[in-house]
C-alpha cells in the first residue's frame, strides 16, 4: 500500500471514529503513524486531503467499472455491479462514508461527483438505454450506497442484488 493510500485510509478512520469535526492534519498524521511533515508532503492542507479522499474513492469506483466492462458488461451494468461490490466490501464502505462526510461543505468536490453523474447519463444515452430505466438504476445504486453508509432502511445483500438484477432485466427488455 502506498504512503498516500495509507494517509487517506487514516483520514477515513479519523472521520469514522472521531467525526468530521476531528479531521485535522495532526490527527491524520497520528493515526497513520507518520510525522506531520510526512503528511504535508502528500497533502499540503486539509482541503487537499479532502480532495484526495474523493479522488481516491472516485478512481477506485471507476476502476471497478472498468474491470466489469473488460469482463463483457456494458457501462450501465458495470456501474450497477461496481456499486454492489463497493457496498459489500467492508474495506471501502468506511472510506465512502468519510468521503461523503468530508464533501458536504466543499463545492469543488461535489462538482467532481456531479461530473460522474453526467458521465453516467452520457454513457446511458450512448448505450440506447431509456432515460427512465437508466436513471432508476442510477438512483437505486445511489440509494443503496447511502442506505449502507448511514445504516438506515438497509436491505440485506440478497435483497439488494435482487433489486439491481430486476432493474437490469428491465433495461435489457427496454432495449430490445
């Protein structure tokens, strides 16, 4: 694991265990077991650390989508499967929660996630997926992710997979 990833995971742990208000460069350095100078080398300030958390989560998610596409899925199917994989991987749900918490007051970071939503819409259109079906799938994926992060109204894994499978089947039918 790279030093940068170790620092991002430490930042996530600080947010999860102590709350977003406790996210300081000193707290992250202590959690990561590095000097503050070592942290500053990779992230010169707290804003850069928050951007780094988001870029890490976004890159990880995009890589997961790409792996599914390489396995023969179209973009929309890959997006749905990557979402489920993310939700059920305990290693990443904490990072995802910290990304969400850290992003709330950072308009530039929210713009990055908005661009990802626009990408989904563009890919959906390119693949000829009816708008209502594609958006239903994307919003269901978002809802499952938020539900898992906040621990509210959470469905079990089998129920979540059934729901996504159902929507993917409707999408396949809608394109025929």
